C-alpha cells in the first residue's frame, strides 16, 4: 500500500501528523488515521484494487482548513468520487506531505487550491 503523511510540522512524522493509507486490506481499502501507523479513524473499501503495480492509478487527497476536514478518493477529479471524509477532534493544518509505499512506484503530485 501507499502511505501519505500530512505533517503539521515539516519533517516530523510522529507528532501532529495525519496519515492517509491507500491500498490496504488486500489493496481494496483506504483509511485516514490521526497518527502515522495509528488506528484507522475512518476507512472505506472498494470492490476493485486501488493500486496497480503495472499501471497508473489516480487518487486524490484534499483538506479544507475552513471546514477542518480531510477527504480522499479515487480518480482525477477532486471530491467527485469521495471515498473518505473525516473531521478530526483536533485539527492541525498540514504544512508538508511525505510519501512511502511497500512497492517501488512513481508519484505525480498536482497541487490545487490555496497557495
């Protein structure tokens, strides 16, 4: 699977960092966690494999500081196909993003929204 850390303090993944896990549970699940490696705060499952070692798959992560919410989904259109929506008890605005996966892969990152 792929793990995306949304860091409040850049370079500090184990303190006030949310994690989005993609391709968990036999590559059919996604989750948002309140800490790296922590329990799933919200999770969802897809009938199909989310990640593909032999092809390009798109997914997105979006956070809105005004709403104090996180969203994640599949596809290339943000919030068109929302798989997960999460409002944490304590919201810390992400200021940096870190990536890791259990397989070799390539990432393409597109920033949208506020600067």
